[in-house]
């Protein structure tokens, strides 16, 4: 399914200038908007793509947190043993 949006780039530049944008800023924003509008569907991300990526990131985060917990626990236990040996 393709959603095509047409707009008058000259009118957009004019509106941006009237809102306080400089000429170059208005033209750059209009160009970026036009390029985004022309993006091919295969380059767009779906909700399912985002859900999968988010699930992968959650797994990675849990791995890092578990590793840091183990490292912190080992450091704490080592410090406790060193303290107890000193007394």
C-alpha cells in the first residue's frame, strides 16, 4: 500500500520563511521533507521490525546487567575477604 502525499515545495519554503526561517534553512528542510516523502517502501521500518529490534535490545540489556551484577558481586566479595583477613 502506497501513501502518496503531494505538496507545493515553493509554498512550504514561503511558509517557513514567513515563520522566521532563513532562506537556506527553509530550502534545506523542504528538501529533506521531499526526500523522506520519496523513500521507497523497502527502506521503511514496520512496527514488527521495531518490535523485533526492541526485543533483541532487551535481551542484550539483560545480558549486560547480569554480567555487571556478577562482576560487582565478585568485587564486593573480594573486598569483604580482604577486609576480614586484615582484622
